[in-house]
C-alpha cells in the first residue's frame, strides 16, 4: 500500500471517530443537565504565601555565584546541585560553537542533538541520512520537502575538518526493515543517494 493511501485511510478513520464522539457527547453538553447552576459554585480560596518562594536576594546571590569572571573562565562554585554540576561538565567538553570533541571518525557533533554513526551489529535505532549541506538554508528546504511528503525529517549539525555541515535525516526507526524501505522510497522519490545510519540518542 502506498504511504499516502495509508495516511488518507488513517485520517478518514480519525474523522469518523471524531464524528461519532461528537454525536454521543453533543446532547450531553447542550441539554443543560449535569451542570450545576452558577449560584451553587463556591468561590475558590486565594493562595496566600507567608513569604516569597525565592527572595530577590537569593536570586541575586545565585546569579553572582554562577556569573563567569571577565577572563571568560567560570569560577569554581561550591555546593552545585546535580544538574548544575552536569551543565558545568558539559561546558568544559564543548567549544565556543557548542561542538563536542571529535569522535573516532573525526566528526564533532553537538551534545543534545541526535547523533548519526555507521550501522553496527548492536544498532537498535536507525535513521536514514538523506543529505548533508554546507548551507543550512538548503538543509531546511529539504527537511520541509521531506516533511511535506510525510517523513519525520530532522537536522543535526556536524563539523568535519573545521567545516560545519547540516545533515538532513529521517527517523528514528526501531525496525531496520522499515528504515531500509523508506531509504529506497526516498532515493527513488527525491533522486538522492541516502544511507542507513545508526541513530544515537
């Protein structure tokens, strides 16, 4: 079955479900029964705090502790919470453009973005890398075309040998068979040379 035919079928099923729900619920909502008259509702009590949740002085003190020195380095801060400690470690691992240290293939990726790597026997999540562009606008245009065609397209940034590229990929897939099928469809439909990748979340 064609992907667009399947989508139309899902949309029609959803529409029929919503219409049936409206036929059942509309009489209940508009007959006036089941809703108490406005006079029976009691006003809610206002929440009154004895003191502010955080005082302005506490906010200023925390901001002062976390503010970087003029030299551009971050002063060590005592008593960081677990999240603040993780953020500090991440800042140490990334450069000014937010790229992490190069991986084994010499590529630098941004932490927090899905990573793409060659497929291995241990791969459990797949993606289809469709293209890679030096101009981000070109990547965004292809992403829109793929999404308009019904694919879950996303972008990731990668730096190779000092040059930054924006990769366009589709996924994630938990089934290699489904990923291979979409790869073949994308290559045929968009006349592109896509490749199957492992997706690192």
